């Protein structure tokens, strides 16, 4: 075999392997598409059965958010797509076969009709998900109700990276508010000096040409906008971020401090204390001391501790409420409960009513909230864990025939 034959043989072998990999990926994509289509069918069935009404949720989106462990925004899109696919047979078939992704399907169902879906499927396969979403926004921006819905669904969220040294934003605003924000940031970014100063003991971070990039200047402008709020005690627009620091950390004897949930260096904590109000929170046995039975009303400093521990949101599974929060006495005040940290938990006004008027209860187990239905059963919104299979080592062989008689009872005990 000469060298050319060897090269062609290797090339053919690599081509076969590549084809096999692509075929495997396509088969997996088709299987995933079929499963996603089936999932949307069950979403539709659960909504029509109004299962959410029995699980202490406001609506189907909140119920699905907890069950499927997705955001409320995505849950609303899934529910809308589930209803639309009943009348869009072509898009439903494209999803089931894997020729259309779930993301593109959800966006197409926002504006597709039975007459236009054939052309839209061909178009959507050639463009990105972002372009499909943009067209959906263009096609559906006319009704006034959707403009109001955009206002109701505005949000701003962020998350810290695991290493704790970076913050990522995600948000959504109505068009008018978005224009105000972007115009303000662009204007501030243009007015910033060529080399903005940073509160870091390092050289300025700049772009490849020695100047900050446009995106970096926008980030600096956002920080400048937040930092320029009035700092007087009486100013209503003042922003307050709590620094949690043990005394030994501030005195240089060890320990660590947290600021907005992030661990800070001792020197950084001491710098922040140079221009801040200092409030003492006494601890006993590692826990902040509450006020016991002195009052049913939770003092401001203790409310901060409760909200900080619970992530500043309602603790009901799937509820993302961050406003109208209140500390709830786990062991009711009227029955001798104390106003202490380990007897308080964060709930929104809706789920606070659930606890008092509708027989639900909540407790803290190992610092984690556990919600109980009126029947006393634990509320678990996520997917059920796989059932444990009984094997021969667990049941002697001569008992298998007898055990089979009791399978219905065993299944009943597992469910209840």
C-alpha cells in the first residue's frame, strides 16, 4: 500500500467515524425533541386539571416553576407553547422529530398560525434563536395588554459566580423604561474619563488597544450611577448594604466578613466601616440573640437577619417573590412562640395567608425550610426521586411469590 492509499484510508475512516457521531447526535436530538413534546402535553393536562390550586400556588406558572425547577418566566412560555401546539401540527411534529429545538418552538408559537407555520419552520431552521425571539417580539408587540404584561413582568436578577469575585446580571424592562436606562448609561459612559479609576489595588482593566471597551465603560457607568446616590441619613433614595463582620475581624485578630453575601478581606471590611453606621448584634452559641417574648413585632435588625439567612425571598418552593415579605413566627406567638431567629422564616403575603388561614405549616430542619400540607405531608414540588427496587438479597427467594401479593399495598405506602 502506497502513501496515498494510506492517506485515503485514514480519511475514509475518519469520515465514517464523523458520520457515526453526527448520526448519534441526531438520534439523541430526535429523542429529546419527542420527550420535550410529551412534556408540554403533560403541562397542558396539568393546567387544565388546575393542579396548582391544591398545592398552595398562585397560578400554574408558579406551580410549574417548582415542579420543573425552572424560572417563572420560562414556565409561562412553556404553558403558552403547550396551548398553541394544539393548533400548530407542523411545529409540533418538527419539535417531536428534533428538527426544531424547544427554544425556537416556544418562540414560534407566540406568533405562528396554521397558515404560516410551514414557511416559519423552514425560516426558523436557518436563523438563530435570538432572531426568532426578535421576530416574535416584533409580531406580538401590538396588543396593549402585552405592553401591560411587559410592565408586570419586569425584573432584575443577578448571581455571584462560585469564586465570589464576579457578578452577573439578567433583567427585563418594558421598552420605555429600557430606553431610559440605556440612554442614561450611554451618556454616562461617554462622559467618563479615558481611564476610569477602580476601587481595586490593581492597574486599571482596559481593552486590547489600551482603552476601556464600550462594554467596560457601560459597566463603570452603572457603578457610578449607583454610587452617586445621596448618602445623608434623611435621603429617601439611599441604598443600604449590610456588612456582617465579627469583632475579631475588624480588630485584626482573625475571622472573616461578608458583604451582600460575599466574603471580604479584613482590610476591605475595615475600609467600609470608615464611612458607615455600625450596629451591634449580640450572639450566643453562634446564633444572633432575639428578643424572646418581649414583643410580637420583629425589630428591624432582626428582620434583616431573617431576610439575609433566607436569601431575601419567600421560602415557599417555586415562589420567587422578593417584595411584600414578612417574618413569620414558625411557632405562633399566640401559642408561646418567641421572636428569635430560629423561630422566624421569610414568607410573602400570599403564602403568609396560606400558613394562617389554610392550615399549612412550615419548619426549619437543619436551617432549611420544610413546608407541610394541611394533611401533614411534606410538600415536595420537584420531581419525585426514583423508587428503590427490591432485589433478591433484600427479600429471600421463597418470599417473592408472597411479596407479589402485597405490591399494591407497597405502592400505596410509597405514594402516601
